[in-house]
């Protein structure tokens, strides 16, 4: 899943080029009902999330008591290629 986000949202980065300890930050917003992000390094503007990522975003927000309407204004999303051993989805 994270690898799919990297391939889709960061075409210039491949798993071979990414330090496995590196963390990337996106700032998703909801635009016209669609979760999207910008990536100035690749020229992506309002690039929509696909393949179940919007559902993951909203489920994670709801599970943590964060109103989707507030998060839709924008928040920081931290991504890394490999899950840390202590990873736990909240």
C-alpha cells in the first residue's frame, strides 16, 4: 500500500532510490469531495488519492476522533516505504 502511494504519487521516486528510513510528508486536503495532495517536486497539483487510500484516511481520522470536516482543510500525513516494527494503525 505505502509502496503504491510512492509509485503513484512520487513518480520520480522508486523503492531503490528511497532511503528505507526516510519519511515523506504530504498535506492532504479535500477538494470538491476528493482527498488530494500537491507535490511540488514532481509538479503534481491536487492529485487525487486512489485505491482505497481515501477510505483509509477517513477511517483513521474517525478512529482517532478527528472530524473529517476539520481534517478536510488539511493536515500533515507522514509516509515511509517500510512499516516500523512498532507500527500500529489507530
